[in-house]
């Protein structure tokens, strides 16, 4: 009774199959042969419905902003934005030393950098910081090799007064609320200090000012 219809009231059908009827096995075979003949997949994969997530409709830029807009940083709740101090225009001679090698090197040469560096923050206020109560003092940030000697540092910062005792570097300490205090003083005519390097007086790579590290180096210089 295979390939015959069945009715719950009358049982199996005894008559011939209806016109243009083929058993299931023959229909599948004919459909498969036709698709192979037409260079199609015998059983094309069913399309899988893709879920519509809300974030899938977001674009790289909101529609009301042009792509070239620089968006401000997102203010995280536990990290309030810090007030940035202005930076003065660098005018130190040391920034021009070896400028011919700063962007390109002679063919076949590589530059061997010093092994360690420190960070110097040079205040450029007209009056000593310990006499000026301000949180917005202009300054320049420098990365300097710790092996640099003080004569080289004085020359790099433009402290080249013929009277060596007028070339002075003051280390200042930030006390908060715009207040500074005077710390170590290095005078150009101090022969003992002139024999030392930055690392020799503790201005080394550990002076980062980061949490758990030594305070950052703040300096104020004069030559008159």
C-alpha cells in the first residue's frame, strides 16, 4: 500500500493516483535532477533570519554630524576633566641642536639613543613662581637624557650669560592652590655641581609624578 493515499473514514485509496501525481521519492528525484541540470544547488540553503539588534543600525558618525568633526572626550563620572596648563612656545637653543638629524639620518646610519630619560617642566613666568600665586603658569615640557651634564643643560636652556653666577636653575615644588616653594638651586659658577649629570642629583627616570612614583621636576631658570 505504499505511495497510496489514506483516509481515516474509508481506509487506503484503491483507485489510481490523481492526474500528474508522482510519489514523493520520484518528485524529489525529478526536482534534484532538474536543479542539477540547471546548474543550481539541489537543495538551496534556507535563508537564516538575522536578528535586528539596535546597535547594528548605528553608523560611524551620527547623521547630523559631518565625518570630520572631532568629538570631545567622554567625561567619565569618576574622572572629572583636569584643567590643562598653557604651554609656552619653545625657544630653547637645545631644541635646535642636531636638527639636521631630527627628521632624517644620513643613508646607512641609525641613531643610538641614551638609555634613560627624565621629564623637565620649565616654567617661563617673568617673576619667580614662589612669588606668583597662579595655577596657570606657562611652561614647556621637555624629555631630556639623564646623562646630560649641567654645563650642557645650561647651554641647551640658553643660560649663557658671560657672568656664570647669573645663570641659575631653581627647582620649585608645587604646593597646591597655585603656590610654589623654592627648592634646590644650581648656579653656573658652582664647579662641583657643574661636574654632575642630571642623574647625579636625582633627576632620573623615576621622576614621573605618577601615582606611587617620585614627584615631577619643575624648574625656573634665569640668566640675569
